[in-house]
């Protein structure tokens, strides 16, 4: 397989399209499903062979978004039971909501799905919107509209891609030894983000554990929930960072979009939109968003007070 030049070219083309977030051409899959499946697997191994976590995560993020687009658009799989079966293959326990509830709850959603709470907790994005407390839960089943169920499938698919890469180190090693990686030099240059020198930019006292955890996750190229992005942007703006420095910080996010990020940070800074500068969320709010690793244990009301408190403690 690794001697097949056209397959390697096809795989690199797939990697290239994924990293640049080009929409997937469904025709490729419909015309030659087997070849496309092999190319997709090889593209994943090439992404893993770069040994760059950011490239691998960006590839997985983009492929999973293409997967959910395909789920929404492919005529043959619009049946709810079909999507539930796809979920089963991804390890998700779900059934049509009418098997669990009837009446008004069912009527409130368009094509509702009931998903077992364990599957929900595992794959729901870490975002306040997805907190289980904001969902209808009946006898251990979380009732979701179809759109949200498709998003859960997307998250599960992304996790599966990363798991496959992790479980196939031998194959990744073979790919790395057999494929001329200089063929993707341009991709490495463009998408392998340089680590951001965070310590150099943070100046006033130590960062609180909550913000440090968010900064560490950003450095590791993790996909952060909106609440975490909002919290770190408000915090750094109040510490005197420029909008452009914060935009640069987010470059490591697998779903980074420069234009949107700049607009959002400017919005938080009060430079566009309603011209309202947002405050740093207080500790109670951070905790309710699941972003306080100490469970309100720092003895401050707002993360901004942490650095000063540590400095005062040291001087006593
Ligand atoms: S108590 Fe406040 S400052 Fe400390 S980690 Fe939690 S949210 Fe951050």
C-alpha cells in the first residue's frame, strides 16, 4: 500500500483539504468508497506521523465536521434509526425519544432523540450550553433535538479518529519511515503552530489555577469550550494584553479562524458591537461553568484578585 504512488497522492490531498478546512466532496466517497476509506486512513497516519499534535487535532476536528455535514446531507441516511445505528458504531447508546417519553416533551423538539446520560456526558462539548442541568433528562435518558444529537456524533467521531491514531503507532511509524515527508513540508510550515511563549507575556504575579489550566490547554492545542475562551480573553485583556496578542494565543486552537477570533476578542474588549467591555467572570461563575479546578479554593472572589493575594502573602 505504501508503494502505491497514486494512493499516497490521494491521501496527501485529503490531508491538505482537511487542514485547510475545504468542504468535503461527497462525490469522492460515493464514486469509490473503498479507495476513499483507505486514503482517509492513510491521511490520518500521515497526520500522526508529523508528530505535531496541533496538525493531528486539526485534521481530526476538520474530518469530524465533514462527517457531520455528510450525515446531514446524504439522502440515504436521513432516517433517525439510521443515525442511531451510526451512533451505536461510535459507542453511543441512543433511541428514538418516543420510546422513553410521550406528550409535550416529545412535541417540543423536532425529531427528538433520547441518549443515555453516560454517552451524553462522555461526548457533550464542555460548554455551559451542554451542561446536563440545562437538558431534559427522563429516567437516565437525555432528550435532544436531532441537531444536537448530530453534534454528539461529531464529537464521538473526532474522538474515534484520535483513538485510532493512538492505537496504531506501529502503522504510523511505518508511514513515517516510508513516505517522503518533505511532500507535506508546506503543510507543516503553515499548520504546525509554534508554541506561544505565555510566561513571557504574563507579567503581574502568578496566574490563578483556572486561567493557568486554560493557558496550558491552549498550549497543548486543545479545543476549548466557548466559556473558557471567553474567560481567558477577559482575563488577559484586564491584565493589559493587546487584542492581537490574544488572537495569536488562539492560533493553537484546532478550529482557529483568524477573522472570527479577532472580531470576538474585539467584541469582548468593547471595541466593536455594543462597545461594552466585559468583566472577568467571578469565581462562582467559573465554578458553575466547570472551569474552577480548586472548587473555589483560592480564597478570592474573582480570578483577577489571585495574583495580588499571592504577592501580599509572600510579603508578609
Ligand atoms: S477559586 Fe477563583 S481564582 Fe481560584 S481557580 Fe477557582 S475560579 Fe480561579
